[in-house]
């Protein structure tokens, strides 16, 4: 199998040379099981916000959320027996600690390690995976799209703690010990990097690789043409932006709609018939995503300072990011502007990783309603740069920028002071700088023996010197002095 390499400027990321066509080959039989919803009544405080039915829902959980929590759309990734033994392959110290712990405490440690949150119906399992009656765990959209701040799960918040690569590696080791069959992620991750830093994933390239194995009507192509992949990690955007956005993704090229949300289900076990059968489910899921409200800053705000910040924001930021009005959201504006890559100056690997052809083909496929949206998307097929996103609930959605390279809003407002390498504390939230509580380093730290860190520990560090991970650019705040920056920071808490 040959994979073409695209000419690339120096410093751009490693281009995949591996046989990606084998990726996502599954050793599992295509198993789509319906779940008997467990009727335990043990919601935890941390997940209450997600699980609670919203106002006007007559006490029922939104159908879209219910589907995400209960219906598996992919083959399973692991089973309860594997999950409960993961600690046996952890590095020393973590392993001894787990060995001494009770089974409940071990599960808590495992959830913390992999960035999972307890399920509202059964806190012994995670919200990010659907678990069926046989104990099979299947990754859901919430794996990347359900996170927490300060121990509280917020609906639609990206999962800034998800350790997909570490989880997959460790699942594979435990399956070897238990002589269990590998699943599609275990195999796929041998060919495709899943994410080099916890909280960010190579999701865009999964999409490109999988799409290459499909015709426009989603029928499976047996021998896909040669193609290349520019691996890079992305931070998922908050789902509560969905209703304001005209189009999707960091460069805004994709048409909105329930079908485009199904891209992540393109494993070979899911033939075109499945996509058609699940359309109604994804209409409900899209309705739920489109109904999400940004979370409100739960702590005190210096209102005089925030008011001053509002004026500065209107003058220096609103042209790109729009205007906000918590009292009357109908008065808000959002320009949905695509800013030229040279002007915004942030990392351009994501921008260069997709060709106009790839963008066009996605919109011309079943996902883009077979080209139905093509006319409205014409101006977005070859975007000039990145979309200036809405900033609703921005206090909660750290880290910042499309690649998640900037840990707090304070650092976003101080481009020269952004850390070269940072590591977040377990689940710490930094209320002063507004974002992730982090430890900063001038360069990647070494292991105690002077060698490089073990992979699981390395992935806890965000290294901005790596391709696709630069934290530079978006220098717009530098027109402000220190006092003004403090005022804008206070105002951003209120959005
Ligand atoms: C492995 C992680 C991962 C999984 C699983 C995942 N996503 Fe995403 N999602 C992302 C990333 C990363 C982006 C940003 C891509 C970009 O901007 O180029 C994204 C973007 C999106 C967006 C666009 C938001 C915007 O404002 O542009 C929506 C909507 C979305 N995902 C829905 C879903 C749904 C529905 C599922 C399940 C069927 C899902 N995602 C599964 C990582 C994931
Ligand atoms: C010329 C347009 C433009 C101006 C002016 C501008 N921004 Fe931005 N901003 C962008 C773009 C484009 C991005 C996305 C960049 C990326 O993800 O690489 C962005 C990203 C951000 C983010 C990160 C959002 C997230 O969820 O990751 C914040 C916060 C932000 N801007 C705040 C501000 C503030 C505050 C000001 C005014 C001082 C400002 N911006 C001025 C275009 C602009």
C-alpha cells in the first residue's frame, strides 16, 4: 500500500506513511446491541447538570441526550472486565496506589486518569462510553464532547481531560493479558495517532481517512485511492456554539445538519443502510445540541471593571466575535467571520491539512445532503483562515484556540507570556486567570533518570514546540494596556 506524500514546508507535521487503509479494521463482529436502560436512581452532584431535564421538558431527559447516553453506534471498545483491570498496567506509584484501593476508589482513579465523568444513571460507569447489558463499553460522541469544570459536568463542554491514546494503549495491554480480541480502536491506533496530548485528538484526520473509504453515497470503497494525512491534534469546540454558527469546524467549511454529525460513525461495520436508519436519532441529537445554553460563570464578578471591559471589547473585539446580551439574547449579534490565516497568525497546520478538494467532496457527499448545500457553501469551500468563534461561556471551555494550545484567558490576552510547555493539575480550575490551572515549563521536562517521560506522563504535557501545537498568534489584545486587559478579562467571565 502506498500513501502519497504532500510537499510540505519545513516544520510541518509528520505525514503519515503507513497503511491507513488497514486502520479501523475490526476484529469484533459488527455488534449493535440495544440497551436496557438501567433504572438506578443514583445521580451524582457532578453529573446532575447534564442529567437533569431542562426547563419545559416535563421532567424527561432530552431525547438527543438520552440517545447519546444509551445507544451504541460503533462496535464496542472494551468490556467491564478490561476496565476494572486497567490499573494493573499503570506505571509504578499509580499502580501500587490502585492496588491498595477499594474497587470503587480504583474506578475513580481510572476515570481521573482517562478524563472520564461518572454516568448519571450509574456512577460506576462513565458518561463517555455506552455500556450495554453484557458489560461492553462503546465510545460515544461524549468522549470528546463532554467535559467538566471544577468537578461539575457541563452539557456540551469539550472534554479537556480525555486521554484517548493512553486509554487505547492500556486497553490493548490488558486485552493481551486477558486473551481478548482487539477492537477497531486497538487496531486503528497502530496506524493512526489518536492524540499526542490529553484533551486533544487527531479527530479531523480520522474523518479524512474514513471518508476515503466511501463513495459519495457512503457505500464502501474496497480499494481507496492513495492519500496522505497530516496528523495534528484539535480541541473540540463547545456544542452550545452550534446554534450561532452558520457552518461548522475551525475553518467553517462544512454545512450544518444532522447528517454531518454522523461522520464519526464511518467504521466499516456501519454500512450505508445504518446511516439511513439512524437519521432520526441524529435529528434528535442535533436538536439537543442546538438547544444548549452556555454555562454562566458561577463565582463573583467585579461589575464595574467588567462594564469597562465591555466598552473595550466592543471597540477591539466585537467586529470579529460579535456582541453579547445576557438579559436579552435576541439582541446579540454574531458576524461568523472567517479571518485570513496571516491576519490571525495562529497555528496553520489545521488550515493546510485539508485540501479544497477534500472540503468540496465532503459537502458533495451524503453528509452534505448530496450537494444540496453546495450552493450555500460555495463561499466556504476554500476558506482563507479560521472562523472567529462565538465567545458564549468562554470561561468554561479552556484550553483556547482551535488546537487547545493556550491554557487560560489571561494567557490568550498576553501572547508573549504563553507557556512553552504546560501541564494541568488534576482537575484544577484557575479562577484568577480564567481557565485551566497549570504548571508551566520552559521546555519538556525529562524523567527522573534524565530520559524522556513515560508516554502516559508525556501526554499530560502540552508542548507548543510540536507541529500543529503552536500557541502563537491572535495578537489583537496587545493594543490594550495591563489595566484594560484586566477589564476585558473580567468582562469575558460574564459572556
Ligand atoms: C475523537 C474525538 C471526537 C469524537 C468522538 C466526536 N467529535 Fe465532534 N469534534 C471533534 C473535534 C476535534 C472537532 C473540531 C473539528 C474542527 O474544527 O476541525 C469536532 C467538531 C464537532 C462539531 C462542530 C462544532 C463547531 O462549532 O464547529 C460538532 C457539531 C460535533 N463535533 C459533533 C459530534 C457528534 C454528534 C459526535 C458523535 C457522532 C462527535 N462529534 C464525535 C472531536 C470529536
Ligand atoms: C480580526 C478578528 C479578530 C479580532 C479583532 C479578535 N479576535 Fe479573537 N479570535 C479570532 C479568531 C479567528 C480566533 C480563532 C483562532 C484559532 O482558533 O486559531 C479567535 C479566538 C479567540 C479566543 C479563543 C476562543 C476559543 O474558544 O478558543 C478568544 C478568547 C478571543 N479570540 C478573544 C478575543 C478578544 C478578547 C479580542 C479583543 C481584544 C479578540 N479576540 C479580537 C479573531 C479575532
